[in-house]
């Protein structure tokens, strides 16, 4: 959405593009407007988040920022480089509708980067949130470690505490 008073644009960033991600230093020059949900699907391609337009059932969670034209151009360049690194499909900036969920604002028309013509291995991130995808395996590992510890430690403790019986010696 073009804001007449300051010529800044609203953009939707998702996955590693968000604050604390690969664009963190760039986003110091942007104003975060909110957190939003956009229609589409979030995929992992070559270990990077990729948003594609969906069939109307999927959603992608991201952040909404107000950026100046210079930063918008820098974000375009970063996404073009990301497309080169992924080496699969085309990444294009398009107008998308985002529902802001943090402050309850009405739907907004913003710029977002979507991918087309993807081929090869892709993993669907069903939650639509890259952060959820990143942290879930850790919880699984911790839960498994707790389960194993609960099963193994009592047996080890019992073996240490139980007095051993003398072994008969044959003459």
C-alpha cells in the first residue's frame, strides 16, 4: 500500500526474512507494522523458506514492515540472490492481501515475494510458520531424552544400589 505522506511501502516478510533472520540488519531501517497471515503455502526448498500462492487453504505467517523505496530495492536484490542460491524457480514481488493478527487491523494490500515454477524436492511447512518448523525437532529430541532417562535411570540406579551376591568359587 503506497502511503502518500511518506512514500513508503508495506511489505510482508516470512521465514528467515523476518527480524532476527537473514535480513535483520536491513530491518533496522524499517518500521514493523504488525504480524500477519497471507494466503499461500510455505515450503522448504534447499533449506530456505519459499512462499507460493496457494489453493486458498494454506496460510503463511510473517511480519509486516513499512520500508522506503531504497530498502525495497535492497530486499528485491536479496530475494533475487536467494533465487540464484536455491537455483530452482523464480521469485517475484507481487501484491498480496495480508490479514494483520497482532493489532486486529483490517486486511492490507502489501508487497510479498512469491515463488513460481519450482521443481524438485520440497517440504511443505503445514503450520505456515518457519519458526515452528525450526524448533519442533528440538522438542522431539528433548522429549525422547526424557523418556529414555525415565526408562534407563531406574535400572541403572537399582544395579548400583543392589548388593552383589558372592560368586561361588570351585575348588
